[in-house]
C-alpha cells in the first residue's frame, strides 16, 4: 500500500540533509549517501533534520503551529462541506477550474491541508508539506476519512528542501513566507521547485492592507472581545472553538509576521526568472478581477505609478481578511 502511494513521489524526493535521492525501505525513507533514516508516522513521512541547527524563528513557528494547527476543521467537515467552502472562495474556485487534472501540485506550508484535499478531489497529484506534524495529522485524517487518494502530506522545513528542482507544475505558498525569518530566501527556495512554464502562487500580508489590522492588534492586544467586534471572520464566519482559536492566534498572537508590497514581489519574480502574471487584488487601479478572466493568463502591463497608487489605496480597500494579497508568476 505504502509502496504504491509513494512510488511516484519517491522519484522526486531528496534528502533534506545532503540533497541526494531517498529510497523507501520497510516503511521508512533512507538516504544511501548520508545514511539518515526518515520514519513514516501515521502515513506521514517525517523528512526533518535535527531541529538544533534550525533558525530560532523556525523553531518558534513550529512550536506555535504544533499547538494551534491552522486553519483546522469544523467537527462536521466532510468532502461535500470542503467542496462548498472551497468554492465560496473565488481564488480557490478559480484554481480548481483552471488547473489541469494531470497537474503536479506542491502546497508549501499547507497547514491542515484544506487546499491540498480540495484540489486532489479531481484526481490530481497534490502534495502538502508543513513543519507542523499536528496540522498534517488533521489533514491526513480528513483525506483518509474521505478517500482522497491523490493528496499526500510530508513533514518538512521548507528551508531544507525535500524535492528535486523543477518537479511541480504549480507551487503554492499561501500565508507562509511572511512567517519565516527570511521571506525572500523562502521565495527563492519555492521558486526552484517549479517546472519551466509552471506557476508559483504566493499569498502574503500586504504592507498597507495590514495597517488597520495591526492598529487593532496594537490597541486591543489583550481585549479579545474588542478584537471580535472588528474582525468579521471572528464575529461572523467562524462557529467552532478550534477554528476560532486557530484564526485568533494566527492573526493576533503569531510570533513572527512580515508585510510586503506588490512591487516587491514583482521584483522577486523577475529576479528569479519568472514572468509576473497578476496579483489578487489586482495591481491596477479600479480593476476588479471577474469571473470571465483567467487566473493564469497574464494581466496587461500596469505602470509602476499605477501599482504604487493602488497599493496606497489598499490602506482602505484591502483590509478585509487581514490585508492579504496573492501574486502569481510563470517560470520562463
Ligand atoms: C498561516 S498558516 C497557512 C496554512 C495554509 N497555507 C492556509 O492557507 O490555510 C502558515 C503555515 O506555514 C507553516 N510553516 C511556517 N514556516 C514553515 C517552514 N519553515 N517550513 C514548513 N512549513 C512552515 C506553518 O506550520 C503553518 O501551517
Ligand atoms: Zn542524505
């Protein structure tokens, strides 16, 4: 059973310690070069190196998300509820509509695996990696209960890569890089896993879109009730304690977060041999992305001045859901 499931994945895996190939031996992975043994626990390969050598922020973040897996599930979540919830998000719905069924997808920092599980329903091969084992356990349990055989989960620290370069058609890192000690370095690592012609999708907090959120956080840091009044997700959208707690802690108690601009990530994409395709919200002024447009089709060229003005406007236009934005680039 394990052989079948990991056969294809195995051919893509490398040792996080020495970057040589890994082999599957008796339900564990072994590196023939440095002889490191990587166990598989609850069907999740643990491809981690010794924590001692990690950056202090990475250790802190791991502890944080082990205690509070994000975004967690509602007790009654089933395959159909996952589909319904995922399709309510314009972005997730578009991803599902536009990504080919044969595509190989890597979700870096997949958390509790909602996106991996959702995209795997259409028989795609989707791999989620995360540093938090407790998050992956929830992700894997959901996949098992709902017979989602296309989704795979591996514990890994993104700074110590476990996949060969150019292995995936789509690489996604949604809400992850801004919780690392060096978001641009993390971006570079993610970018290397994308095949030529493939896409890299990055979700980050926006420098101006996050201002209102950060003010609320600063003034009401210990007043959860006040925060609840301002935060629409807490007050309107979340019902169960696990998901409430996960959102509250992720947004207001996170040990590390940074903010970024569209101009900054266009630069990241360009420097790493990607063509910038678009951002959500759009980089252009007063240009709402609508149903008829395609996510992976290049948006018209937007001038630097227009992007700058639009970014300033995000102070008021992009503070819903914590001032988040997404950038998409295609590898040349
Ligand atoms: C805010 S959550 C986002 C989860 C998911 N991508 C989503 O959109 O719901 C950030 C995730 O990144 C993971 N993460 C942070 N640093 C990481 C690292 N160095 N390697 C792997 N995962 C990491 C955390 O464990 C956490 O699950
Ligand atoms: Zn090795």
